[in-house]
């Protein structure tokens, strides 16, 4: 218990809202992430990750929104689980109602560029445009909902020191992952579940990367959440610090030469 309390003290934490349906996995707690404290997280890409206790999992989904996103949302809702969705700006512009639904159901929204290009291979100017255009599209799709979190994940986890510095200059945290299901590879939901749970039993905690546009992931997710519940795992929902959101808005307005009210 003392070790857990010491761990939690590294990042602000709050108790998640109680689930109205007993017997579900639920969200154990909310971890507030400040990019100033955690500028780069996820051990697949960076030395640091989030302060998670044994058997604590952060669920993240990349590349949406997509036609399969409603099935993912249903699986999360059925188990009272909150996740983070790193959206592709082009898809967000095409499906704003789905972006608003993700936000309305209590999930955190982060950014994943405009069109999911290899940013380290297209030149610094073009890569910055990909980042900025994606963020702007996500924010526009949210309409009257709360702004997206200052969280950015590089497509393919491919970046450069200059791009990492650029993301940090915008007061964004760069998100990697600690483990994944390799769901970009074609496989059955059953095979994916077996692969993922085997990896989970080895790593035991961390930021998990999944992809909501993958039909196999949407089909696997209910069984995976049941596995987590039956084996004593706990879901941690990440949310941005209020000051971090304000700092991000301020840096964005300054970059565009516009007052905050016009963003």
C-alpha cells in the first residue's frame, strides 16, 4: 500500500465515477497528465511512462473515427470503461458526429496527425503542417464539446528530435505505448485476444495501443475487457490537467496570431 501511494503521488489522481451497473470492470481511477511533467511517455518509444501500479492499464485507440468505432464504444460502455482516442484529423472532419459521441461518452480525445503520414520522411515544414492541421480538424469536429487533450501520438511512432521539440513547444505530451496487440496484422479476434493476454501477463501494466478502425479489434474487445475484469486488472483513465489545456490554447493562438476567443 505504501508503494502504491508513493507511486500515485507522482501524478494527480482522482476516483472515477461509480458505474451504475454492478459486476462490470469499471474505471478504477482518473490520472491527470500534465505535459510539463510527462512530456513523453510510453516505453516502446521513450524512457519514461505514466506512474501506474501493478495491473493498471490505460486503454488507447488510434486511427479513428471509423465505421467500427461504435462497436468499440459499446464494448467500453458495457463495462463502464473510459479510454483515450487518438484521432486522425481527416477522419474527424468526415465524421464529426462520431467525434462528438466519443467525447460525450466521457472518453479523452488526443491527436494523431491529419492523414497518418510518416512524419519523419516528409520534411519538417510538411510534418508540422500535418500535426497542426490534424489538431485543428479534431478541435473543429468537437464543436461545443470540451477541447481535446494536449496529447499527440506520432503515426507509426516515427518522429525526429525537431518534431518532438515542436510538439513540446506547443505544450503537448508525446504519447507512445508500453505494449500493443499488433492489430495492424490480419488475424482472428480469438488469435488477437490470445496474443494480447499473453503479452499482458508479461508486462502486467502500462499504456495499451489498439486501433478502433480494425474490425478484429472491435470484435475482440468485449472478451478482452471480461478477461481484465476476471483477472483483477484495473483501468486508469487519463485526462489533461486544466492548466495544460489553457497553455495549449494559448500557444495555439499565439502561433496563429489570433486571440483565444477565435479558436
